[in-house]
């Protein structure tokens, strides 16, 4: 009995770790957001500005919300993995095992056996991106609507792409800029830089446009409701009937479906770009040469 109470108490702490960061973000927004009239579409609110030699460091609403989302995800992971058992698995254990298996299958199908260890990284991208976009359901600023946040993810992916390109050797990497002919070198360099830029702007643009459209639709419904039902007597004419339920239906697409879809697309582009950048043949040749060199040294010794 005492063990069950302890287990339930720990579960409650983990669930609080999931919920409290979202509540904290809502409280911060209520206390810091200035009231506005009509349609207001602005970027992330700036909380602090820390002076630096080259450029001041801005602590914005997008950064705060991003960290709060990571805390919530961490709490959710602790909750789902609490009480794992081989003999009597719980429903949450079966759920997390299914999610892990599906992620591994997706990574294996898209990247092959060589990148099998990338499943946790891809799962992190999927969950972080999806949860960040879903913050708009609570009226909060989604971090994926800030180009700085998504650009950071894209730069990280670009570093991985370059790392695996260099697996084939520095000369082979530089040679790739001159293919198919030397004249194409400037365009190939631009194409290299365009990869993280396109990934960042695709994700950021789709999430931001969805948020903007949702706000405009809600404002249009309010105006249409006033036009159609404004003739009703008393307070009935002031009730925005068309805003009851309809914004939630549109939110299913613009916030839920679109946000999750963009997370999936970003993860897929990450896998395809990393796999496409890896020169497997050149890498295997280099590994064989290294192995032959080591064997030759051993033989001479």
C-alpha cells in the first residue's frame, strides 16, 4: 500500500513537471503582455537585453517558452518511463515502446543501418518541434514562429551534414563543389548555404502563417457575427455566435495538423540531407586503407 502511494506521488510530481511550465508561460504572458485593441500580430516579446561587445543578447518570449517546453517534455519522458517492468508492463510502457519502435523503423527506412543510432535525435526533433507548435492552442507564442529558434535547429543539422560529408575526406568534400564542371563552383557553394536557410524558413514560415491565418479568421468571424446577429435585442447582439466552436475547428488544422506535419517534414529533411551527404563508398575506401595500413605496421613490427 505504501509502495503504491509512493508510486502515485512520484507520478503526480512528473505530471506537475509537465503541466506547471505551461501554466508558468501563461502567467508570464498575462503579467507582461500589454492590452491591445483589434487584431494584433507581433513577434516574440523581448524580456531582457544583455549587453555584449558585438551584439546585445535578447532574452525573448520564444526562448523562455522553448525552455519551458523542454522541461515539460522532460517531465513527460520521466512519467512515461516511470515504473518500467518486464513482467507486467503498463499501458504507458506499451505506448512508449510502440513509439520507440516506430521511430527506429522510420530512421532505418530513411537512413539505413549505418545511422541506426540517430533514432533518439530524430525523436527529439519531432517531439520538440510538435510541442513547440502546439503551444498556440493555449494562446501562447510558439517558439517555432521565431526564425531564430528554428534557424538554430537548422544550423545544428547543417553541422551534421558537413561532418558526414567530411567522412569521405577533405579533398573529396572540396571536389564536390566543382562538380559537374568547375564553373558551377559558386552555385554549388550557394546550394550548400541554401540547405539550412531553406529548412529554417520552410518550418518557420508554415507555422507563422498558420498562426496569422487563425487570428485573421477569428477576427473575421467576430465581424461577421456582429453583422448577422447585431440586430438581436440587448446583450444577445453582442455575443459573437460565429466565434463559438468554429475557431476551434480551424485550429485543428492550423495548430494541430499543420504543426505536427511541419515537425515531421523537418525530421524527414534532416534524415534525407544527412544520408544524402554521406559518401559511403569513399568512406569505406578510406576505412579499408586505414585497416591495411594498420595491418602493415603490425606485420613490420
